[in-house]
């Protein structure tokens, strides 16, 4: 072993970059599978009720049609917690767009055409011609307080006496903020190729979690874990929507079994809106109480959200309000209403993204009420320990991010007066907000091999969903093995490599790199014992971090950031342009500067999108999303992103994992929308508490209609 410069912390280009730009990289749908048939789902046109009969005769008479599937002729599945996965298991309809039948045909076009010829007879319940039960109405008497929110968060947490503190506060803020339904819509749609060989199932799946998905599908089909193999060599984004199996994947496995042939399923962009989850809308009330010097005396945050009738999913929207700022009194609660809608689920920074829009907007409102600089207000409320748990932070560099961001952005000397910076028909303003995301880490396994010719192979059921995970893990392995990157092949994307968590919750690098580093260290030890001599059959070391994580010291672990926005608002059209967006982040050790920068910029761009564009509209008469395609569901495009910069501070945190990485996938979207909304207030003097900040909303405020 030679001594080499470490590559962790460098900026190598993506290992699979060339394969991607030349088209050699295969995504799920592109694997050559002989004799594959195509599946097209038939989606419910009613909101609630039952399927009385499926008439597939016209479809079956069409050329190349192999089968029409419905709840009467597919395999029975085991009941699992996620009722969305009970595809075609009963005649019940729980939302418009649910899969009620499917056509299998020799061609994609044939399957699509035949799907439109399937006649479904329904017994509709409820609204009929009136309004469906699909609207999150804050006055609904059925709203309840869930015990738990997702990702391990409690439903409601109280300490001190927030009500009394608010009543006694020298200065206070009390405002309602809303965020709309949003959709992840990754560039690569949800796609699966499924084939059975006897009782074993192989899935080429667009997936954030090859091993976890294989386990979940095995459970669903009542098979041993080893009977299901998920392969996800390349994935074109997920943002949470591919973190667990979704109905199209289950449909593929069912259809392949029914017709005894490999099948391909690719959800269309329109189908994805009902079938692969979405971000819940929220109605959030935030009340802050403070002393005249800006010290918070109370944080009160309530988030109303929706779920489906099938699954109780609670987005952890108020989670960040529990650890963000020091306060002796706190009340943070989730409330939920279950509707005849598809089940919402994780979408980038689930909880923190909408929750921090509300908290960080309220902090800006408080800064104005106090006549205090908003950066200073945040610094004044920096806690010494986690306010909720009382645990020390493994590292907390919010203040450093705020200070460095302020310096880079040119915040000093900012005149806080709103609505006074005119430039023709434009008003200019600046805003700031904090970012945060928890450091989740889960146990993982990995295997490292040394070959007789000096090459190394590491296998781990990680997955690269576009983040650069393959490259980052190769850097980690190369450093541990003490060899250049080109002598190491890191194989990811296959469930057969053993237990590993998902590319979700920003936990990929922190979890997988731990197992990779441990396996490589064990291999180096074995090699050292043999004076570096590799036997002809090679050497292997396997690692499992379950015990390391069980022994993890108790700390509060979070990434932080600060985002600064400069906007211009057109007083005639109401258009908001984000001229500059600057973020400074603290995410532990940055493994790859190039791919990390992309992660931050991607998150921030999604934040611009959340602030100004994204909203799914639900029509209560129709009972479904109206704008369920990318023509009607607007996302930020290149022209919407002007000046954008991501920086990070060198953060050394020894209480994380061998690499010292925190996780950076999601922190970039958190706080962005608040920074922009705060800048819009500074520009116009009108507070925007409802996302997205559309032209009509701005015009209504600035021009009074
Ligand atoms: Mo992320 S929303 O946990 O994939």
C-alpha cells in the first residue's frame, strides 16, 4: 500500500457520467428482457365506492392483448401496513385514480389503447354530483391529533406553558401559513420490469431502496427475502417518491405472474400524480412570544395536514420547530384529516420543507415586530443544547452559516424598511432564513474484496439516484484501502448485496459510507496479516454496522444552513424574480465537493420552485388533481434560477461516522421558500403567507386586486 492523497474531500467527476451522457447507462425500463409484455393500468374514475364489474371483452378482442387483470384474477397478497400496496386485492375504491384493472399486451401502444377500452362498472358512494370528501378544511370536525408523525417524530410535544408565556410576551407574532399539495415528479418516471422464474422474482425497478424494496415485495407476496431481487443500476431522481415500493411496481409483479411472461410497467407522467404519492398540503399556525431583546419565550406551532382513508401518514412538519431555537415554553402539534385522496408521503425534506417555511417566515415577522435584524434574532436564540431532548448537539453551526452567509451576500448595512427600493416598475428586497435537517443514520452491510491482480471490489445495496453516491462511496473505499480510485469498483443498486438503507432521509452517505469504510478496514487488516499477499481466490471482508449504531452515543445530530435571497417584484404583473440565492451549509464532512454542490443547488432550486411555482389543485367536484401533468404543474425552469450559489463551512464532527458526513440531500430545500417570501415582504411591504407566491397573489397585495 502506498501513501496517497486522500480523495474524500476532493471533487472527482461522476464515475458513471460518461455512461449517462452516451446512453450506455441503463435505467429500469431499458434493460433488454426477451419476450416482455407491456402493462397499462386502468384507473378509477370514481372517488369512493366499489367496482361492480370489469368488462374486458372489447380490450381482449384487440390485437396483441394478452390479458385484462382485475381484482378477480390476480394473486392474493399478504396484508401489509401500507394499504396502497394491496393492488387489485379488492373491489373497493379509495380514491380517484386508484388502479382498478390493467391490460397486458404485446406492445406498449396496444396496452394503452386496450386499457381505454376496458369498461368498468362502479357502485359509487358519497358525493355523486356534489362535492367529494377531498378538501382539507380547517373546520372539519373529523380532524384529529395523531400520536405519531413519520420518521420517528411524536405527534404533539409540550414543555413549559406556551399559552401563558404567549399571553405575557412583550412582543408576539400569531399567523397562519399555508403550503399546497406538491408532487415530486422525478425526471425518470416510476418504471419496473418484472419477471418470475418459478418462485423467484426479479424486478428492474426505479428505486431509492433496492434491499428495502425487495424485502417489502417479498413480504407482500409471502416469499422468503431471498426470493425477490431488485436491481436499480441507475435512477433518474426520486425525491422520496421511490423510497418505498409504489403501486405500479406491485402491478408489474402481479401481471408478470398472471401472464407467465416478463412485463414492463412505466407510469405515465399523468398516472404518477395519483399512483406514487405527493406532499400533503398544510395549514400551519405559528405563534411566537419574545422579550424586547429578542429572546424567545414561547414557540407554538400547529400543522394541519391530510392523509388518505387507506393509510394514516403524518408528515413531521413541526419537527424542526422543536430543536431550532432556545425557548422555555413550547407547544408543537400535528393534526390530521383523512380524505378520499391518494396517500401523501415523503417528498424532499418531508416536514422540514413546509414547516420551516412557516417558522422562518414567523421569525422574520417577529424581527420586524422587534425592530431587530433577522440574522441577529436567530443568533440571539441559539440554544446550547437541543431544546426538546436536552441532549448536546454533535455539532451545530447555524450561527457560523448565518455569519458567513451574511458576509458573502453583503447583508451588512441592509435597510430593513419594506417597499422602498424602486427601480422603474420593480421593487427590490432581500430576505434570510435558516435551514436544518436531521442526521438520520441506519445500519448497513457491505462487502469488500481484494482480487489477485490488485483490483478491489466493494458491494453494497446502496443506490445512486443521481446524487453521486457511487462516486462518493468509491472515494471512501479508495481512501480506506489506500489505493487510487481507479483500482476500486463500487457496485451498488442490487438488493442481493444485503441489508442497506435507502437513498432517503439524507441518510445514504452517512449510513453506507460507514459500512464501506468498516468493510475496507477489515479487508486491509486481513491483507496486513498476510503481508499484503492476496491468495489466488482473492480475499473478502464483510461488515455490518448494526452494533456500531446500537453503541452510538446519544447526541442531537442535525445539518444546518442559512439562505439569503434577493428578489425583484414587478408592481404591474406581480412577477417575482429571484435575482440571487445564496446558501451556506454545515453538513459535516463533504465527501465530494462537485456532487455535493449539485445536491445543495438542486435542493435550493426546488426551494425556488416551492416558493414561486409548485401547487397541485384539487377539484372537489371531480375529486382529483386538475393539473396532473408538467404543463399544469409548474416547476422552476432554467430561466427562474438566476444567481445561485452554495457554500459550506468546514465542519469537523467526531460523533457521526468514520467519514464524518452528515447528509446534504434535503437541507438545501429547507428555508429557501421562507428566505424568498421574506425578501418579497422586504421588497413590497406585503407578507406572503401562502405558497406558492403567484403573480395574482402578489398583484392582489401590491395593487389591491
Ligand atoms: Mo427523501 S424525501 O427521504 O427521499
